């Protein structure tokens, strides 16, 4: 079908070229060429719609095949899991949905938890960092205020906009 559409597109392009050459021999060239191009656009639009329908059908069939392969893989995994652990409950998977990836986490143990002294030290360091950031922000604000005051003291003020003219106000 794609080859047929490509051949039809090539034929339409050749037909347009022939019509443009034939129009060049006439007295009124513009209207003739415009009519030929209009027909060409209509033909190409029809071919494009056919091509889009073919592509959509191909995408749908590929998606269906992918969903089927995923379902088969999930079924095979479930079968292997049931053979390995006959007492495990079976898992039902919706058609067309991929299973969520499993995340294995280490169980929380008291050996991994920080001690009270470590938590207090961490808290103290975080408070110091916070205070340092607050001081830096305060210094920055003061520097900006000082710079703005210096600029204002130089007396460079922008001139106001001119008043609107009577012609502008009438609108």
C-alpha cells in the first residue's frame, strides 16, 4: 500500500509538471496554474489521509503484538513463580498493563540507625549551615540596598512619559 501511495504521489507530481507546462502555452497562465496546483493539493491530501490510516493500522497491530508478548511473559513468570513456590497466591494482571517494577528494600535494623549522639551532631551541623545561609542572605540584602541608595544619590532619574496628545485621547 505504501508503494502504491508513493507511486500515486509521483504520478500526481508528474501530472502537475505537465499541467504547468501546458498552462505556460496559454494566454492566461495564472488561473490555469492555480487550478492545477489546487487539484494537486487535493490529490496529495487524499494520499496523505490514506497513508495516515495505514500507519495507524500498523501502530495498532504492533501495539497489540507488544501487549500479547507482555501478557505471555507475565504468564510465564507467574508459572515459574508458582512452580518455585506452590503456596504463593496467584497474581492477576490486567490485559495490556505492564507490571510495576519490584523494589526490594533492606529491612530497617537498629544497627543502621544513627545513635542519639550522631543525631544531635547532625542537628547541630544543620543549624550552623542554616545560620550561615541566613547571614549570607542578610549581607546580600544589605549590599543591594546600599547599591540602590548610591544609584539614587547620583540623581539619574528617568524622565516621565510625555502627556498624551489630543488625537490619542480621542480614541
